[in-house]
């Protein structure tokens, strides 16, 4: 809860009406998707990309920029290890880029507009656990399955192991399980789970680059 409140403070308060520098983390890499129902039966794994663009507010930043935080919130900020804030809700979380290998191809995008993360550990190695809300569109075309425009909200649970041997470069690997309102293939409606997409598992590997970014508010 402290992390959520601090993130709202940092992106909205007039106290930041000046120039300041924040570290930005850009991570991108391959993803493998496991999709429930008939899609899995035809082809167990599909492919794509995983992406993140986050400003990182950590203890070091708070120590150096404490004046940017209103006095009444500074005590709260001292108890925060790290907050990551995406600069835009429209930055995608992942892409389906999976041409037909057998009979089915998938192209699409997932957004994760709201997410909460908890980091375990400090320094070069961290385990990050999280949950978030999802919105996914995927075009599923197939020689054996009905053509489907999958459009659904959902929620996910994720775990990510992050390795940052230096501050400017690192790597992470993780797994996310996205749970959706079931959509029957070939329709926009509900249907039996064995004929529907309702779960998308995602294994991914990301390379991370971090760099300072000056912001004026």
C-alpha cells in the first residue's frame, strides 16, 4: 500500500514542478505463450515479445530527491524499497507474433494498465512477485480452428527473477499466468472451457538497459 501511495504522489504532486532525473528501465525479450483449449491442442506453444518501460523510484532516489516528496509523505517514503512507474498506460506488456507452425497463427497485443509488484531481496538479485489487470486482443487464424478475434479483460499473477550485475544492464526471466473471461473460439461470447480461451501462460526472458532520464514537471 505504501508503494502504491508513493507512486501516486510522485506522478501527480506539484512539488515536482522542477527538473529531476530518474532511472528508466527498458526490458525486452522473447516470450513463449501456452494458451488454453483447442489452441493448445493444435499447437502447445506460440511465440512473441515481452516488454517493459518503467521509471524506478528506489531508496537511493528518495535519499537524493527527498525534497521532491511533500513533507507529510516523507516518513512513508522511507519505508519503500522500490516503486516502478510506467510513463503511459498505452505501452504494451507483450505481443503475440506467432506465424503458423502447424495449423494456427496468432498476432496480437496485451496491455497491463494496473499492476502491483513486491520485490524480495536487494542488490544485484531480486525476486519480484506481482498481480495486475490485463486487456488482450489477439487475432487467431487457423486451418483447423474457427477464426477468432479474442478480446477480453483479465488478471494475472507473475514471478520474475531479475539479475542486475551492473546498474545499467541486466537480465530477467519469469512466468506470468493470465486468467480471462472465457471466450469461445469463433465467437465473442462465452462457451464451454474446453472450447474457449480462458488462460494464457507466458514464459519470458528479457534483457534490461537502464539509463538516467531528465523530467521537468
